[in-house]
């Protein structure tokens, strides 16, 4: 091929790549802006319609994300059967993608990771089962909810094995607490105590890594279940740490657990650090690699006031942070950033060597104008195709907060406020020994 032919081909490739990138980014940005607006306004049917009508924007490579977004939106809308269906589909797709095509992996080393089917970050794969457990809990299907909670532990143990136990996200203390509440509601007090204990002990890591200490009422749960099991030493231990004594002779209480979904989850943005390598003659060449980086979208400190009103009394409490999804996402990505860096650097090196080869071929024709323009086009192509994989589960909340009210049996009007604004009301019939879950959406 002549040098002018190489130039024309290079310029066409660059123009096509850049045009596709700009159009795609523009369409996707508007789409997510509309979805976010509907979520912020509590218009979940509108958000569901947005996603369904723009299924093509996800493409065949991001089918998992389509199902994750739909599962989340139906969960927010309280349509738990539909939520379960989409989450199961997403999980099945991820399992099928576990054995990826070798040819696609090789191609990703030449182009970028966006050509691969998206199979989720590790924390996203775990949160599928967290939300499935909450779907089932809301439906009163305790056994199914506990199955999903146990899947969380299985997945996290496998990820720890893959990282040689050097990863940060090894346990999910929030779902362990939910499992404890489910066991207790089902009358399985020993299992409830074990889950509460495991949750309390693991929250030490949550506190260190994610700034999320154990909820204050967890010590009360440990004292209560230890008392019911006649675990005298454990009762003394957890009372000494601040747990309230439990009188086993009193009328058996029930409980309301309030979960608030607060703020919008972080999204990935692109960073392009520079890398320098010398060629065979010792000349240093500098080029960029593309890396994903989570950027928080929620920087607030919302707290929710909960009041349960009966004919004879009222009880108040406030929520506490239980699951910092933003921090978990950032740490999980950091855990695999070294691998991303190596892959991106290797890909950039391959592109650099290929570009230098093309430029060398052009120089043989000794046409300075075409050589300059052709070289420029080649450099632009390399830059345009080096793009970080910025896909992610964008409809998640930034964090999950929790509050627990242990109440005598009876009818209660529940009200949830944030900064004086009434967010939710509910009527709850508290039964002895049973737990009722209330979910409040404040994803804005």
C-alpha cells in the first residue's frame, strides 16, 4: 500500500472511532441523566420505562448491566417478583461469562476492555445476592432470603481465594446482620446469635476500611439472643461492651428494621497517566494509558429520624450507617488496579510498537507532508482506542442506613423523616418475635 493509502486509511479509522465515541457518550450521558432524574424524584415507573426503551444503549456486551438496573428499579418500586427475575437473569449471565472466550480476551489486549462482555465488579456480584435477600425478606420468604445471604459468604470466600486473601472486601457485615434478624424472626435463636456475633466481629474491618462501625443496637441483639440461649459468658461479655440487659420474663417483643437507601452510588471516570519507555536506540517515548477510577456522587451526611406511634406510646430512633457502597466500590477497584495497570500498559505498548511500525513504513516513501499527517493520524487512533472500561451498576445507592425498633406487639404508625421532611409512612402490625422490614428510598 502507498504512503497516501496508509494515511487515508489511518485518517478514516481515527474519524470513525472518534465519531462513534462522541455519539455513544452523548446518547449514554443523556440516558443516564434521565434515569437519575426519575430516581431522584421517586418516579420508578418512569425510570423503568427509560431503561426498557433504551435497551439498545446497553448493547450486547452490557446485557448484565441492563438486568441489574432493571432489578434495582423494580426493587425501589416495591415490585419484588420482577426484581427477583431480573437479578436472577443477571447472575446467570455472569456465571455463563465466567468461562470467557480466549479470542475476546486476546482482542481486548489490542483494543480495550470495552469489547468484552461486562461481567461486573466483585462487589456488584455480591450485591446481587444482598438485594435478592432483601427482596425475599420483603415478601416474607425467610428461607429464600437466607439462601441468598449464604451465597454472599460463598462468593466472598472465593474472591478472597483468587486474591490470595489480599483483597479488602472479604466479608459483608450488613448481610450477616440481616441474616441474624431473619433467623431470629424464624425462631432459630442460636443461628441468630451466631450471625449477630459474626457481624459484630467483622464490623471491626468495616470500621477500619470503610469508616462503618457496628450499629449501636447490635450489642443489644447479642445480649438478647445470648440470654435466650442461656449463654451466660456471652451475656456478660456483650453487656460489658454496652449491650442492654434483657429480661426473659417480659412479654415477647417484635421488631421493625428500617433500611434507607441514601444517595447515588459512585461512577467510574477515566484517568490517563503517562508511561515512558525507551526504544532500541535509547530514545524515550511517552504515551498514555487509560484507567478507571470511581468518583463519588454522594457527599452528604443524611440521617433519618424514625418514630413508631401506637395508641399508648411512641418510640423514636435514628438510623446508622450499615453499608457504605461508595467506599466498598472504591476499595474493590483499588484491589485489582495493579492488574488493570499491567494490562493497560501492555496494551499501550503493543499499540505504540504497531504505530511505530506503520510510521516506519510511511517514511520509506519520503513524502514529508503525508508522513507528518499519517503519523498524526496514527497517534490519534492510538489515543482514541485507548479507553478505560467505565461501565458499572449505576442505579445503586451510595449507602444503606439501618435502624431497629424493638416493640411490644400491636399496631404502629411508622414515620421516617430526614431534616424535617417526611419521606415515608407505613402501618405495621408488630407480632411477637417477628421482624418487619421497611425500605425507604432516598437515592438522590
